C-alpha cells in the first residue's frame, strides 16, 4: 500500500512537472533556432538536431535602427508600472480591507459587504467595458500614453484583488488581538501597524503576488492607453510579430518576460511554506 | 479609586446586552460576574475596558468620566476566554509589549517581565513562540501580560473555560493565590464566569447577571445561601437547583403523592403556587425513601449525577461516589427538606433555610 502510494505520488509529480516545464524547455530551445530549424520539420536537441545561434536574443537588445526591437526600455517600464501600482494597491487595499473587516459602515442600504463587492465588481466587469471610460478619463487629465496614467489605471485594476484577499485574511485574524493591543496601550493605528499587520504577512505576500502577476501580464490596457511615448513589455512582444513570425525572438522574449514572475515565486514560496496561509493565527 | 457605573444599557439589536446595569466597585476587591453564556458578561467587561460604548448610562473611575477616556489610556488589563496573545512575538516580547508601549526603560522591562513570568510559572519559556505552547501556558502568558502592567482594573473574562478539567483546577488554585497575595491593594479585579463552583471558590463579591440585567449582588456566601429568585438559584448552582411544584398545607409538603413534614422555615408559608427548591446535593439515596425512576445517570469525576423522574416531577441528584445505574432503574431517595428553599409564584425567594427572606 505504501509503495503504491509512493509510486503514484512520484508518478503524478513527474507527469505534472513535465506538463509545466515542457513549454519552457520548448521555448528555450526554440529561442536558439534559426529560420531553417523552426520551419524545416521538428528539431529538439541543440548541436544534434540543429545548430544553435543567438540571433533570437540579439534582436531583443539591438536598437530598432539596427534592425532590432529593443525590449529593454519596455521591460523597465513594465517593471516600474507593475511595482508602483502593486505597492500602492497593496497599501490602499490593505487599509480599506482592514476598515471593512473591523468597522461597520452603513449608508442607506450600502453595507460592508456591498462595498467589498463593489471593489470586486471592478474585476468582474469585462475590461472592454472600462476601456472607453479609461481612455476618455486619461485623455481629459492629459495622462494618455504616460507611465503615470498606466499606474492610475492599474491601481483601479489591482486594488480590488488586494482588498478581496486582505478582507478575507483580516476576518480570520481574531478581533480580540486588536482589542488586546488597544488595551495594552496602542491607539488604533499602532494596533494595526504593530500587531495586525505583522500577523498578516502571508496574506500580504499572496495579495502582492497576485497584484504583480496581474499587473505584469496585462496587455489590453497597456495596448489601448499607450501609443509611442511609452510602451510596456507585453505590447512590445506582440509587436515583434511581422509577416514572418520570428519564433526565435518571440520565444526569447517570452522567457525574459516570465523570468521575473518565476523569481518572485521562488522567493515568496519560502515565506508561504514557512507558515502556511492561516498558520500565523492559531 | 472606585469604579462606579450608573444604568449602563447597551442594545445593539433587538435584545438588551446590558440593561440598566449599575455597580460600585471598590479598589483592592475581587468581583465575580456570574451568569450563563450570552448573559452580557463579556459585554460588561468590554464596556469597562472601553471597547464598547454603552447606549446610555455612565461609568466613573476615580471621579473621572471613564467614557471620555479612550481604551488605550484607561490602564486596564484584560484576559480573554480564548487564549489571546500576539502570535508574531515570543513569550518575552508578548509580556513586554504593554511596557514597551509605555516607553519604559529596557532594564526595568526585563525585570518586570521576569517577575511576571515567575508568578505564572513560565520561567525558562521566554524565547518560545506562542504557537509552541499548550493552551494552559498560552493563557498564563496572557495573564502575565495583564499582570505586568500593574493595571488599576484587571478584567478576566472566563479565563479558564477553554482549558481541560485538570488544568482548570490547577490554574484556578494559582489564580486564587495570585489574587489573595493582594495583587496590589489598589487593583479592582473583575472576574466573569459561568461556573458557580468557581464563584464560590474565589469568594469575592458576586454580581449575578442574566439577559443583561443584574439580578443580585452580594458576597458569594450570601448568593449561595439566599438566592433572591428562582433564576439566581438556577444560575448559582451546578447542576441547577431542583425546582419542585409542591403544596404546603398544615406542616406538610405534598407533591407527586409524596408527603413530607415541612421544616420550621417552610411551615408558615400558605400562599398558592409555591415552588420548592432543593439542591441536587441535598437529596440522598435511602432505602426507606420515595421511589423515582432513573432517566439518565452520568458519572463526572468522582460524582454520579442521577436524573430522576416521578410523574411530572424531574429532579437531579448528585451522589459523592461512583455508582452504576441503568436507565429505568428504580431508586429510593430522601429529601433533606430542612435545606429546602421556597419561591413564590412570581419567582421570588419566599423562605430560605439560612433565614434570608425576600425583601
């Protein structure tokens, strides 16, 4: 029985790993291929099936004048927009989530749950519905085609995620812990900063990760709200496509764009496994 | 420095959590709030701590309006029935937290925390994380955290209720020692519990609370001997006092075909609708007694609790030894009527064996 269990366990782990890792391996090998190796039948192993070269990668850092696409600036743009928007969303989202979790609001028929739902409803709406209002809004405050404008829009998109995750998390932190902090001489702000927040780190990490992921992968708004001045990575990658699909540089840029998320996941994973999500509070 | 409350009421929904509660707590004393679950004990303690604002009424402490002072400036301490500590801090940091908040010198903090650890018997545990401790130890940490502050008002909200039987006994003993050491002569200790036995052992001034209303105030002995109403008799006895509908005529108590001679303190009662109250410990097994049928027999610790029935009358008898009974067994019991209480039709005490009379 035990042996069967171990066998099945490793069997599924292996299958799943292959399933997850294979596309990356495929992209990795493809990024070193040339036109001939991609289009002339299936090739797998470098130096055996095909001769690897660095053309796919070089294109990414060459300036357009030299026939490259230069994804370095969009890369840093993306990073800047994602990190700033995520940080602001986490700060605002955590504060609102704490308020929603601890205080009772009532304005007519609107109560706490309705407010929480309002935040989430921003994500439920199809992005296309928001695109025209956002476009008009940004153009009216002269922030179209700017990093600041994108940050503003991303905060609208990311904050609901932070609120949603953190409301749920704070609801699991016993109210008595805040009360004890108050009794022990903290004012409400100190109670939040010194006691509630340190006990919510797993929640903050998860919320932060979701914000970063959703911010980083957004194509739609980056595409609609920017033109020439600033460009974000996903838009730039799509722009790589031309009459001849450059599979090698597409693969290379795909790997480059996924890399930060993988690094974040590896760092965060340690924190998450240390005390699992709800483990902070018994 | 007295803590005085006048007509505190709190009604967040359609039910009173506090209903015109008034009290006058004096420094250096222990007050026990006795009541069933949801009787308003926690609400009352939270109101004193400042975590809840009553809808009406006032609290004064040391002559100052307490309601105007925010929680964090009230210098109270509270121990919850759940073991509430700061999970991100270790034992030492947990206990030092309120002192650090007051920006006290680190060397004094160290000294005070060590003292507190010693008094709750947790020396050597300073560097443990809270999650590594057992429930009893966690509760000791939160007790130490409230002791270390030298708070003027110490609130204990059913601190023992979530512990297992043995630990409860042990901690209760330690609490008693701590309290009797005179925590400080200027501390007001307020202890809430559902357990009458705990109330009697702590032997302080008792406030019986039910549905947010104060039913009776008095020393533990007085509450035990002369409960002023049926409700208090129920709340202050575990198992609850047996209430028997009986008729008293001509020196005889009659119910369910049983006829016993009325003791002196009951013999003069003649009014209708009287109810006789008798503690489960004041009924004994006796071969010449009256026959009852066993409905349920439970053994708790070294005691056996018998739930008995005869006609419409149901009673509980506690026997100080472990006995085995089967359901529907017949047992014979005798009533120690000289220890019986009488309550009149509207539930007020009519006569008690300890001479207390209503009004």
